[in-house]
């Protein structure tokens, strides 16, 4: 009888902690297994569908026109999904370099050394990192480096660049137009390129739309490429600045 | 509720527990920053070309991610969780020290320690043990959950806060009734 009572007490005493552990384990497992990893194959699944509304109440076509591009040409380009492979290539490169979320950036120092920037770092941290990269480039002492970030696709004139293509410091950003933190980081990067001369620090914009989280992001990325194709890099940046400002 | 508040007042008006809670909170917040930027931090701190001051400045600037890389909701949940986690640990330490003091003699110390360890696994003073386990698991569970929420689902953090609040409440209750344990 006493033994039964003791057992019942033990069960009662352990009910709360067991409940907490089970709840925690279930929630953790649910979160872990429900998270779909970012895979290059997912890009562009929504492309070709009607253009979603851009922020500030504009359609993508209206935004493209505001950026200096003919609306009909833009619609045709977007419907054809012409630049799907280019966006895909950016995503592949983002994943290959270690990107698992947005914004994902790589700072390339004067000596070619790379630094991973995970998320929307504040402006002082970016400035500090630029100084560190300069200091390391000036030093003869070697230091550790991430081999993964070295896999970035070399920056060329074909990229969307603010600053000189041969600037000693380049920040390559892999971004998602529909990610709130990318919008914040966009403002940070605008401040960075405004602070440093273009022949010292360049900002390179590449695509990393996370369609699992933002179903329209790939379409907006394709739209921005259409704008760039039809109106040049200036039009691309106008489009990006306007879209990410709202 | 009244008892809970009086115990919290009793514990956290003592400078050592107040400072311990603050120190632990800082440690947990730093852990989050390090966890998010481990590769970059390692690269910077291991560089012989960067001065110690510059390394410190860089690490300091990284705390800004709580303003740029978190939504208002998620930063609130994160700070609350960190604070409650630290309070849990401080209360747990207070409880264990109090238990040892109440038992008194050296023999009592040993018996108390054995009793507590046994209690943790549900043997002997099972009531105390289950409370300690609740506190530990709620803390670990909530902390672990936060780390599993990289993008969204911050609302689930509220559940973690609930568990931690429950744990704090249970610990304070146990501090009051520990004489009968």
C-alpha cells in the first residue's frame, strides 16, 4: 500500500518537470524539422505569375516605370522569366559560401581575405570591420580565414555595384527584397557607401530570395533584373532603393 | 503571488544575487551574439594583425545587432527570457545555499547535499527535487528554444517565458516551504 502511495507521489512530483521537458522537446523538434532548408531548386517557383504589388501601393510595373523603364517591355521580360538562371546562380553562390539566411554578406578585404557577415550588422560594426580588413591587409602576419566564403563568385562589371569594381574593399550582399532585415541592412549599406569613397569601398548586390518565407521574393528579384537589363544599373538601384525603403 | 513577490524582494535586494542576475544576463546576451556571429568573431579575435583594443571595439559594436537584426517583438522576448533565466539560476543558488544553512552541522551538510542530489532524481525529498528539475529544465528548454528560432516563431518564445515564470514562482514557493522539506 505504502509502496503504491510512494510511486504515486513520485509520478506526481515528476509530472511538472516531465511536462515541461516534453513540451520543450516537442516544440524544439517541431521547429527544427519544420524548417525547410534553403535550397537552390526552390528559386523561381513563383516567377511568371502576375506581378505582386510592391510596397507603397505601387505595382512592380509602376515601380519599374518610376525607375525609368518602359512598362510593356518590363512586363514582357518578367513574364518570360528571362533572368531566372541569373537569380538562381546568385542563390547557389550564397548557399555555397555559407549563407543560411538573409541578409548574408561577405566583406572582401584589400588582400582578398574574406569575412562572413551574418544578418543585418549595425553600421558601426561594418565600419569597424572595414578598418580591421585594412589593418590585416597591411600586416604581414597571416590569420585564419573561412574557406567557405572564398567560394564567392568573383565581382565583375556584370554585378550591380555601387562604387568601383576594383575598389580594394568590396561588400557582396546576398539579399531578399521581401526581408525586413534586408531592408534595414540596405539603409546601413547606403550609409556606408555614402561615407567611404567609391574607389575605396564598393557594395555589390546579389539575390538570395527565400521563397519559403517570402513567396514573392523571387519574382521581385526577377523584376529587378529586368529593370537592370532595360534601364541599366542606375535603374536597378533606383528600383531597389524604392522597394526596400518602404 | 504575495509570497512570490516577498521572496523575490528578499533575494534580489541582496547585492550578490542582484549582481549575479545582471552578470548572467550579460553572459547570455553575449552568448547569443557569439552564436550568431561565431565565424566572424573567431576570425577577428584570432588575427594577430588586429590590436586588442580594436578587437574589443569590434565585439562591442556587435551588441548593436539587438537593434538591427531583431524585431521589436523578438528582442523583447529575448531580453525577458534572458532575464528570467538568470533570475531562475540566482533563485536556485539561493535555495540551495539556504537549504545547506538550514541543515546546519557538517553531517547535516553532507546529508543535505546527498538529500538534494537524491532529490534531484526524485528519491528522498522528491518535492524539492522536482522543483529543481523544473527550474533546470525550464531554463534549458527555454534557452534552447530561443536558439532554434532564427527567423520567425518568436511567439513560441512566449511559451518559454511562461515556463520560466512558472519556474520562478515554484522556486519562490519552495524557498518558503523549504523548512518542512
